[in-house]
C-alpha cells in the first residue's frame, strides 16, 4: 500500500488522492492565446523531480507534492499557500 502525507490530514492511502497536474506559473490575464494554450495544453513532462497539484478527495483539500517521476517517490508535500513564500513553480 502506497502512503502519501497530506499536509492537512497526515499519512493517508494513495487511493484517497487525485492528481491535478504540474504546478506552473499562470499567464497574465491579458496574455495572448498562444500563452494560454501553452499553459492549458502543453506540459513539461520532464524526467526528475517535479511539483504537482494533488487533491485529497474526502476533504476537498488541494496541496503541492514534490515527486521524482523516475522512481514515483514522493519527496515532500506542503500547503498550497506556501508556494508564495519561498516556494515557486
């Protein structure tokens, strides 16, 4: 059984979570269609450590996880509000 640490609820079974995609910088509201299409449809999908949005389904809680996609190891998790405090996309 794979366990993920939820910043709100502690260690939980991975089946309680849903993947939400890579953490990426949102384009400016007035950015062109190409910038928005890139943001919405194109993903980096790089090998190595990536930041991802995860959702704890029972509590409707979004948070960020750093995961090594080569090994599927979850390195750490933290609240989404910490992205603006030294954590960047």
